[in-house]
C-alpha cells in the first residue's frame, strides 16, 4: 500500500467511524447512561478531528480526499446499552486495524500521527469494556 493509499484508507475509516458513532450517540440515553454518553461524545469529537487532519494531510500532497459514503454497516443492532457499548468497542477495533496499516505504510510525521491514533484507539477500547492486547490492530500477532 502506498503512503497516499494508506492516508485515503484511513480517511475512509474515519468517515465510517463518524457515521457509526453518530448512530450510537443518537441511541444512547444521556440520562440513563451518562458515562457511556460522554465516552461516545468524546470518541465522536476525536474521530471528527482525525478526519479533518487526514483531509489536510491528503490535500498537502495535492490529492483529492476520498468522500464519505451515504451510509455504513453498523457492527450490531446497537439498540440496547450492551449492544451500544459493544458496537463502540468493535468500531474502535476496526479503527485500530486501519491505523496499524497506516503505520506500516507511512513514515515520518504521518507514521507518528498513525501511532498516536492507534495508541489512543487502543486505550479507548478498554473504556468500552475491551481487553488490552499486546499488538493492537495487528490480528496476526
């Protein structure tokens, strides 16, 4: 994968993350689950910032950023509180895998950006009842 392809793939992943977090956030009860609601809102804000950063990174190399899809597949029905939390966990696991691919395909500042995003996403997985893994985002390890 070329560095530009890695940037575009990661941007596409951020578009999907924003869509899914938007759906999950709209289904979380702020009054019944304030802690989960806050974690979802924080994740949404973080991924929105990453999307914007990636868009800028792609434009710097005179390329057109990939556009968001009309809709994306949800990780599960995301209707109950456990499904909402599990959906957020699955989403972060998918993002971590995309960041790991970007780490492998880039260098310099772009690689450091991907490492930081991967680390943040791996930690966020724990906040959604995930378990720590030795090499987040790299299934074969």
